[in-house]
């Protein structure tokens, strides 16, 4: 059987940075994210038989570097007695550049693989399997605004609002196209071991999540903006104060943050957030989108703008 799925990346407004259990890839903190709409990964999985080992193609090319992680995820989901898989992924946005391509990839992978294996699984079960492969991927199983709870035994997930409930817009300023210098897994381990602010970061996450959750429930954009920017800057402070320092920003990243601050002073409903990469994501209300687009397009060094609303969780497109 062959199955094709689609998943979109998500952008955290309250960030995941740090692991409680590296072996099971359990996060040290909860997080809250928006699932995007027009950026996607489409994943085709089959278990044809007569194949010696797993194969992976990404955008038409063999990808040996990513293959071991994909194989481990399939083993975890289906058991090591499974047949070798033929996996092909198509992605319409830059990979490994802080745009959460691993989130959409692993979310799509677990959906397609379980369907191709003839299984029907609960979405939480799939989300947990995706999360063991890449922590942020668990959130892409759900649409709209999503909260991930760190949980005592395992993660929990709640969809807080659907895309229709609160139609936020996201304008992504791509400031650099190459892959990031340091992967998140390694970065998190370094921060936990060396940043003097790490324990505080973990200890205060509960409060930021509570504020963000309440802001979403009240559709209070200003409150969400304030806590999201604060949480983002706190995470980057932990990164910057790790040893050696982890700096994902470039000068264009900072210029984009300043452009967002100017927009805020001009009365626009917008805030920035930045992940493990140099891209700036400006989250805004629809009425401010045109102003955000034009301000970020005018920042020297911005290579491309991607614009999207909020979208649905990972889903099966086809099974044959
Ligand atoms: C997030 N990031 O919440 C944060 C913000 C990066 C900065 O989730 O080690 O690639 O595979 O579990 O999922 C990136 O983390 O890390 C991430 P692993 P993942 O979106």
C-alpha cells in the first residue's frame, strides 16, 4: 500500500528549547504554536517488498543525511520487524533554515507511514511518535493554535483555536537561505549544560504559557504579542549565553525586528518571533498585513517574503 500525506510547519509563539529526557526526546517545557497554511511538506510512503533497505528522496534527490532519523522514526512507529520503506518528500519552502521543515516532515511521515502500513491511529498517538523524532513535529498534527503540555509521562496536545476562530496572518522574512549552523538538538543540550539562565527559562515557562493561553481564549492580540516577543527574546538570551554562544541572528534579522517595532509604534497589530535560524516571522491581524509586507520588503537584506494564514493539522491525502 502507498499513502500520501500533507503537513504544514508550525511556528512557536511560546518556545520549546530544552529536553527533560533526551532518550525519549521529551521536552523540558511546554510550548504554544500556530500551524501554517501555505507552506507544506507532502510525503509519500510505501512498503513495497523486495526492497533491501529504507530509501529517502527529498525534492527528488536521495537524502542519506536525513535517512537514519527517518528510519528510526519508522522503527519507533511500526516496530523493527516492518518492511523497508520507500519514502519521498516534497517541500515548498527552504529546508533546515529555521522554518520548521523537520516539524512538517515528521508530522507528514507518521501520518503516511501508519496509513501505508494499514493502521488507523489516534492523532495523539501519531503526534507523540512525531515528537519523539522532532519535538516540534508533534504540534503539526494539529491545526490552528496548538498547545503542547510537557506532561509527567508523555506530552499532551490541545488545539486552542481553529484557523477560522482567529484568522491570524504570518509574514516570514527570509534573511538567509542556507542551512543553519547548529541543529536544535545539539543547541538545546549545550544551553542546558552551559547557560546560567537555563534553569530560570524552564522555571518561568509555565507562567508565559498561562498568559498566552488566556490571550488566545480572549482573542487578545496585544497580550499575546507581548508574551510571545518576551518568550522569544528569553529563549534567544539562553542561546546567546550558552558556551560557546549560539547566535542564529544576522544583521537583517535585527533590522526586521526594528521594522516590526516601527510598525507597532505606528499602531499596527503585529509582533515578531524568531526560531533556530535567522528568519523573522511577523504575526499580525489581517488588517495590518499589507503594511507588514511592505515594511519587511523594504528592509535591506530580506531575500524573500512568505505569507500565510493558519492551516489544518497533518492529514492523509491519498491511500492506494
Ligand atoms: C520551537 N524550536 O518551539 C523551537 C524554537 C527551535 C526554536 O522546536 O531536537 O527541531 O528535533 O526535538 O523539533 C526546534 O526543535 O528539535 C524547535 P528536536 P526540533 O519551535
